C-alpha cells in the first residue's frame, strides 16, 4: 500500500526543504497548540505535531468507514436510551470501577427525577485501524467509539492545506490535487447549532465546558468560531465555574452568570482526574438541567469499553436496532474480536488465554483519552495479578490489530528530523440530533487520521504520541 512519493523519502535535501515549508505552512494555517511550559497562554504557541507526508489509506476501507458512521450514530443513540441494557452491561463494572459507578449513579438519579432534556445531541468519533493479520488483505477494524470530547475536528480541518503545499514543493502537484477536502469542525458546529435552534431560546448561549489546562484551545476555537459565524453566542466555563455560579430555575433551565444555556458541549469530564466532589456536584446540576448536553451522561456511558464488548455478542445489535439488518451487518463487519473478563467460566478462559499469549491481545480499561491500554508483558503481569479478583471485570480484552507499517517523518517542535516506521488510525466524526423520538440530523461530519511510530503501542495526539495526518486514498 505505497504512496506515490516513496522516491523522495531518501532525498535528504528535498525532505529538509519540505520540512521547513511544512512547519511554516502549519503555523500559517493555524495548526496550533499552546506550549507545555505555558498551557493556558496564547502569546507563545507552536505547531501541533503532524506528518511531513500524507499517509496512504485503502480507498475501499475509507469509504466503508464513512458508510457505517450513520449506523453507529443510531446505535450509540439507541444504547443511550436503553436503561436496562446499560444497567445489565455495566453491572459488574460499576462494582469495581468508581468512576463508571459515579457516572451511573448520576444517570440513575436523573432518570428517576424525570429527564428535563428533550433535545439530544451526539458528537462521536469512531476510530479504526487497518488489519493485515489474516491473509495480508487489509480489513477495517474498529478500535473504539468516543462519545465525549472527541477532539481534533478543528486542527484536522486545516491539515489538508499543509500537506497539499508539501506535495507541491516535492513536485507532486497532481497528487496534491487528489487530497480530499475535510472540515469536520463545520459539521460539529452544524450539529450544535441545530440543537441550539431546537432548544428554542434565541438569547440562550452555547457553553463549552473546558479543562483547567487548555493546550488544545485552537482546536476548540475552530468549532467555536463556526458558531459565532452563525451569530450563536459561545461562553467557555470550567466545572468549578458551574459549581460556583450555575443555577436552575423552576423549569430546570440552566443559567450561568445570568445567561440561559441552551447547549453544554463537553471538552472535559471523561477521566477520573477531571473530578473532585465539587465537580461531581456541578456535573449533576448540568445533567438535571433542560440544556442539551453533548453528551448527556447516558451517551457517555454508551461509549464505555464494556458496552463496546457487549455489542459484539451475537444477537445484541439486532435487539438494539430492530428491523435494520443492513445496518447491523455493516456495523458487525468492523468489529475486532472482543472478550469479557467477567467472573465465571468465560472470563477465566479468556484471562488464561491472554496470559498464555499476551501478544495476541490488548487489555482495555474503561477510560477515554488515550494512553490507558496494556500490551504484551505488561498485560500479562496485570492479568496475572488480578486474574482471580473481581477487579478484572473493569477491563475487556480485544484482539490486537496487525497494521502494515509505512515510512514517514513525524514533525514535532524541538525534535530532530528523522524517518520513522509508522502506523495510522482513522477516525470518522459522527453528528446526530434527536428531538423526543424523532431523529432530526444524522451525518458523518468528516475524518481524522493520526499516525505514530510503531514503538508506541498506545496514545493519541493529546497524549503526545500520535501526530496529525491526511489520508491519501489508494
């Protein structure tokens, strides 16, 4: 699966010149992050890490990933509405995983009170790798689906122009013209705008709920600016602001600093470190409100690894998407092998298999944000330690994908220019809006390609491992 510029990889002078052009093009295009030294200041910034060259992606698998995204949107939405399914699926997990348990408690409390929210907005990103494991023919295999704070829709919208410029500098103008346009930030903003409109209060604002440390602010600003262009007011607040200044009126409308909030768009709240007691109280206040949460807590739970594993069981998709046999077939075709570690014979068998052959599997905890999965010897050591303990039920096992490495240059600030053996992960952004039982919007909104050197088993761009990339379809 070679890209048509392998000939230039060994031309050191051309590569060095292209890298200089690439970095300046990235800065000009706004492919930016704040620095580690000053993560909350925009007066010193640098380019977000990216590949020098676009990476070859099999066209058929790229099209397959787009074709199944609306099905995944429907599936996530169906899971979020199915209290019994979530309760049954997460029953063992919440006994041993405090974070998932706390999310579930809020979910149960909100349902008991009765949902004030009637419009639902989902922004998710389904991530895939290309598996060459069986017979050397590539197959699309889903790694996970992110239902909260799925990032880089903004920066990836600006990366295509950078790669186009690099290819032109390397004398590959025709190839540059074949790079696909891609603007997921516009698609995400369209979903938020539709939810804001259906909420029905023209003076209400959209609130981005953001982290204390905001290195990736420019990615968020891309989406934010699209909303300002539609004359929708945006405010940025943290959990502690909500705790100190958030309130609900008798109709459970949410107010921040006296402004009514129509949509809460979470760019934080996906890992235990995001919460202390005050932040949990703030989260409960938000969930109890009438505001459109993206995601609401049920949709966040729908993105857990345990749910992903349960969905792969025979018959589960058919129950959640009745009468949609074609959608079920498209979804199932993307599943890698997923296995439960629940207590009992099935879990015992899988734990033993993984200890015996750890390189066949990935051990996944119920966490988002990258950098959490365990591989190889580390996987074996952890499983040996917890094999007889209920703690193992906070993990799932997945077959390890076998991608085909390619050569590329990963451009990072203050790092030497050197060629690396790399693998890529393709993400498709999905956006949907539901009012009551009616699906008002259901779209694939764009894509994200991230690439990393093969020595890094796990981790995304925000975790400092993967870099932004652009697919070149072959």
